[in-house]
């Protein structure tokens, strides 16, 4: 049983689209302008611990 070239091309397009999405999200997350927000989110567990004591 052989697959038609359509399915091979479709698999290639899906692979490239997935890779580009991953790289785009990675760049967006590591963007320097988000650092302040992520630092504030990282401090939430410590802030909760100080408030409970």
C-alpha cells in the first residue's frame, strides 16, 4: 500500500507549521519586555507565604 504524494506534502506542511508556531511562542515568551511580568508571577508563592505568617 502506497500513500499518495498529497499526504506526504500535507505531513510536511503540518510539520513546518508546528515548528514555526513553537519557535514563535518561544521567542514571544523570552522577549525582554515580558521579564517584569514573569518576575512578578514568580514572586506570587513567596508573597502568599509571607501573608499567611
